[in-house]
């Protein structure tokens, strides 16, 4: 199950199901959709800055953070992959700057964060290339024509 939480001060500019579907497609593209849970949180810059500082020791805001968990629920035997947290204001700025719809940017960030939960990263050139290819393929499956460089 994919749980989507919206910070009370945030007005989501699209149906929740669009973002849930983006995560679902990312999971399915890697054979990970069965008996796995994750959460997506849509917040603001203050939330992302606070989390970035607390958990990553970075004193700036960012567009998306992923917190892998990899824990099994003892009752349901379901794997909890972790949490993806997105800044709506940062997504708005990036969509405007890139000239594409905000809903596409939000889906991109959901996919990107979900890939991090699945173990993808972009710290070295080989990993970056692998993650970029996967991200672009998932966006293509979603009908989004963005080619974003990591």
C-alpha cells in the first residue's frame, strides 16, 4: 500500500491518485509492487530543510528526500520500503523554471524518491546512468515527456 500524506497547509494541485500511480509504476517496473508499503509526504520548504538538517546534516532545503526503512511488519509480513518527502514549493519553482506542468514535476519527484527507496543512487557515474535510465523509462510509462538529468 502506498500512503500519501499532505501537510495541512498544502493544497495539492492534482488528484492524490496520480502521485500514488507514479510510485506504483516505479515499484512495478522493478518487480517490487507485491506486499510492499511506502509513504509519500507532501510538505513545504521548512519541513524539507528541517529533515535535511536533522538526517543529512545539510542546512538547506531540497526538492525530495528519501528515507529507506526496509523493515518487515511482523503482523502482515509486508516490507515497509520507507518514506519519500517532497517540497511542493520547490516542485513549483522547478516546474516553472523548466517550463513543464507542476503535476509532471511532482510525479518526477515521486519516481525519483521511490527509486532511492529501491536502492538506486546517483553518487558515481555508473549509478547515476543506471538511475537516470530507470527514471526516464518510468516517466515514459507514465506518459510524461521529461528528460531530466540527475
